[in-house]
C-alpha cells in the first residue's frame, strides 16, 4: 500500500474519541491508543465499545492510512476486559423488560463490540496489536482481531478469556477466533479451564506472531506493517479457508461437556454455553459464527447466575479485599460464614435433593440439572428442595440480620470463595431471591 503524502494523510475527519486516541506517524501509519481517562486499567465500557465501532467505520473510508498499530496508553496493561459494573446495569435492564423482548434487547446491547472488531479486521488495512500487559476478555478479543500480534517478554503479559469465572462467555468473537487459531482442544482449555498464554508459548500455539523485549513492541508492530509481509486478511477470511465439520470437533466437545456436567451437574451454565458456541459456531463462516455466539450469550445473560457470580466474585471480592487490606473487615464475617456453613451442611444432609439441585454436590444416581442452556432455572420442579431451601434461608437470615449491605456483600464473597454457597447462587441474597 503506497504511503500517502504528508499533505494528504488523514484528510478524512476522525470521529470524536475520548477512550481512544489516534496518533499519526510520519510513515503513513497510525496508532490507535486505548487509554481510558480516570482509570488505572483499560476496560470496555459502553462508550469505549461504540468509539471502537466508530473508528472501524472511519478506517473503512480512510484510504490514505497504510496500517494501524493498536496499543495501550497504560503502563500496566492492554485491556482487562469488560466494565463489569456497567454489565450489571445492563443485566438489570434486560430482566426488567418483558420476557418476549429480552433476547433482542440483550443481542442488540452486547453485539456492538463483536461487530466493531469484525469491522476492524475487514477494513482493508493491516492491523498489528502491540501487547505489553494483560489482554484478558474483551482485550484479548480485540488483539485476536488484529492481523499480527506482538507480545513483550514480561510476566505481566497474558492473553486469556476468563469470562467463565463470572458466569459469562466471551461475546466478542473469542469463542470463535481462539479455537480457530490454536485448535479446538487448546481453545477449550482457554475458554473452560482458564489457561492463559504468554511469550514464546503464545507464538508456538499460533496466538501471537512475535515476542520482543519490553519497550520494543511498538517498533516491531510498525516494522511488520511496513514490510512486504503485511496483509489485511485473517486466516478465517482467506479464500482457501473452510469451516471445520461437526465430525472433526464432536469428540472434544463431548469430552468437555461430560467433564463439566460431572464437575458441577450443570449448575453453572456458562461452560455449557461456551461449548454450544464452539459446537454451533466453528462449523460456520466467521460472520455467522459470531452471530451464533451472540445468540447464545443473549440467552445466557438472562439467567441469574452471571449476575450472581459478578456480584460475589467481582463486586464482593473488591469490597472484601479492600477491607482486608486496610484492616476494616468485620470479625462478624468469619463467624457468620462458619455458622452458615454448618446450616448448609445440615440442610444438605437432611435433604440430598437440595444438595444436588442447588449446591452442586453429586449424590448416588444424581443427574445433571441441565445439559443445554435455556432461560429456565434449575430448581423448578423440585418441591422438596425448594421447601428445604426456604427453611435454610430463614435460618441464615437470622444470622445476618444486623449486617449492613456492604458487610453482607463481603460475607457473600466469603461464602462463595470457600464454596459454602457457590458463586452461581449469589450468596444469601441469591438464596433469598430463589424462594
């Protein structure tokens, strides 16, 4: 691609950007710098998502741009993923809508990031990601949308998709691009087991193209963009690329599904949803695949488990860790946790159906509560378990009667981290909502 003259370069007005900035280089390249103001780490807020989409549309029309380096303006990382606080607000918006409208609302709300990354990688300009820190969740998905990925030799650099840990799935193409790059089996280890890649391991797996010393990543990205090797076609968009067949992937899918069902009896819907995404998406061309992924996401997000896991394992963890660090964590939390642990053990022993239906404890002959992710909840149709849960909830409510909201949030995290009340239930607050 010929370099535009200095007087002609970037003649098309840029969109208004506050979460990103565009830096023009004299060599005809531009840098798209992710730099969320007033944050120590970049995250994909709604504003950042829509700005990325606006930039991608601009890039489609910017004929004088030779290539793009996508990098972070933060010293500590590339992007940590989604803004989970905003995601919690979106959840409440979705479940407050009429049931018949929820799927469409969820799809339309969450698909823009996937669409933006797809538009970026098909803009007809080579894109190189310079990653010098954590690139998790949406940050990893943004990097996967680049045609060339440069990582630094640093322990801080990490590519991964940990959404399953908060009850969700990667919704911006991660379930489709990751297994296409590293293979289905290795991709499922990232998606379901939390595997992350660094340095030379990422290159060997096909997830990165080059590893350089810290501080050299931008120059390496530019060097590739200016070389004859630079291109703007992803592997899945090549004319000789063909989707995998279901026969080729079914063995790996079923092995992981059976393992997940044995591990949690289907109580955590996210792993099953991820497997559905891979199973039904990877056999399609990428444009259909990312829409299939979002269809599964839009169903999953309507369920209570993601909201519960975000509350206990993110918001609750933040509150707990902050108080533990400054010495203000109330002693009453540990006492309450032990008392509730005793109550849960007694209730599970007296009602084995409660153990299998709610707490994920396999019993002899217990069957998974679900094999596919729907919008129904897994306690329905289990009257004995529901009666036992009501009694357990009443007993536990007395233990926390004098606690304020923050202390209860900290307690719910303590219950989840010690597996007394699994995170997908959402602590005592979630137990109360179930009845």
